[in-house]
């Protein structure tokens, strides 16, 4: 299953210095945005115990970015995806890669383990 999620906002970067309330609001908005995007693409609960997710980050621009920072920014979005899939993210394995085309999105390939 292939899911396209929005690029995580800069406020969710571990390097950002935000007031806790602003950070909580950004996390909540991104979690809901990713859950909504998944539902709009027809994603539903799946009857498996473990999943593998391959994340491909397509940055908004061709500027260099750090993959572990991008993954950390995605945490709230992955929680939203876990809500929709019905599989706790502690039962996931992850793979991450850089995409070669700009566009500001994260492509998630979901497969059973």
C-alpha cells in the first residue's frame, strides 16, 4: 500500500525552539493532517500484527536536509497513520530514504512483516 503524506512542518524539528503550547498545537495539527490524508487515499484498518514502513522523503526544495531530523519531524504524522491503520507503531520496522524529486511530501510504502 502506498500513502502520500504532507511534508512535516519546520516547527516539529528537534532543532526548533518553541514554547511547549505552540509545539503541542503543531504536533496535533500534523497528526490530524496525516490521518486525514491517509483516509482520503482509502487507507483503513488492516488485520496484521506487524508492519514494515518504507519512508521516502521528497523535500520541498533541493536544499540539503538531514534524514534523522526528517524522521524525527514525522513522529506525530506516523502516530496519525498508526491511528488509521490500527497497528501500534511499536510493532513497526522502518526504512528511510531520500527522494530525488522535490515536492514537499513523504511517500510511505506499507507492507506486512
